[in-house]
């Protein structure tokens, strides 16, 4: 005889078997525990004609089964405990690369006939909750890997844990080539290194050749005015003879503005003469620093308290 939960997929070790013997004279109740494998066996008394039996597990029980005995015959009984108040089951686990055993993120997991989908996280973990007890077909898909379909049995009120190994598969795609041109002068003078770490740490504003071509400014100062915290100062009418200044000084906001230091290809120049010394079509990259806290050491100094603008030609 065997005791399992309702689906039959999970045995219930230690479940209590309750029997009531029907004999010629008296009714004999018996309570016996199932073994570690959910199985149990009993020898039938000689005068027993039949037995009513059921299994109990915690507050839940199976339906009653009635067995009529015949001399010399073994009877097999499968008792299924019904968990009436338990929650639905769930499927949890991880998705790994079957070759490297590295976690696979953003793999899509779903059950056939169930619209809800989940994705694995950066550690490859996933959880499908509220799954009805019984057998389900689990589907796992991720670009770059062969799709996987696996039949899994879910037990009511319990978690079924899986470790899914996806096999890498070649993906048919059109050839894709991305090219980028870097002006030699900017490469040698560290523009791209400063841009990378500046954007990573939140210091400075950087304009590349692509930014300048897209903006197509009439004068270099017009491009600089697009940087946060920088404003354009034009003493005359229109936008001629302008220069840029920072709205912040070392002591905080300055209503009158704070004049930036300026460099052209690494050499200091007067910021008010910037537009007369270089045209937008000659510029390959621009760096703008609002204050001394953002400035790289090579562009610092006593006169850089308001920040600096660094222009690199092509």
C-alpha cells in the first residue's frame, strides 16, 4: 500500500494509516504510520472480512477506501491525501549555460496553456507562482540558446525546484558592422579616456565630432552654451562677439557670471577670443568643466576656479 498527495507525484512519509476491521464479532480500529517511502503493509487478521481505511497527514486526509478480503490474496491500495486548504504550487530554480554553468539572464519561461511569462534575473533565478497541481510543459527560450521544453510535475502547496541548463546555439542574423572614427589628436591627448571616466563618475560635459555635426553651430560658443551650468554672454546685439561663462563660482551662484578658463589644443587662450581663433568646422571635440571639482589636473590652476572649456581641433 502507498500514501501520496493528491497528484500521486509526492509520497508522504510518516502519514498515519487508519483502519477499521469488519469481523464476526467486533470492530477493531488500528492506527499505523507509513514508512519513509510512503509505503505500508499489514497482515490481515484471520477473522477479518473487510476493512475501511484512510490516510491522515496533519489536518488533511484521504478519501476512505473499502477493501474486501479473500483468503491468500494480497491487496494493493493507493491512498491520496487531499490538501483542501493548501496554496497552489510553484516552480522555482535557476537557468544556467549548460557549457560554462554561468547564469543566463532574461531567459523567458512559461507553461503551455498559461499566458503568464517570467524572465530569469541576472543570477539566472526565476519563480513561476500560482501553478495548479499536476503535470505541465515548461518552455524556456533565450536568444543564442536552443529552446528547451520539459515536463514538470507540480505538487499542490509545494515548490518544485529546477536547474535548467540551456545549450548555446548559433543564431542566424544579417552581418552587422559598426564603425567609428576617432580624430588622432583627441586619441593622443586623452580626450576619450577623460570622456569615459567623466561620464561614468558624473563630471564634465563632452561633445564629440558627431555631436558638433548634428548641432551645426554658427560659432563654437553657441555649442558650449548647450552644456549644463554654462551660459552665453553677448554684450552687443545679436549673437556676435559672445563668450561663455559659468553660472557658478567656487563660492556658489554668481549673478554676474564667472569667466571660464579656455584651452585650444592644450594651450591656454582668452575665453573671449575663442570664436575668433577657431571655427566649428575645425573642431573635433569639446570638454566643458563647471568648477575645480570636475577639472582634470592638466587643466587646473589658480585661475580655473570657475571651470574650463577645452577645445580640440581635428
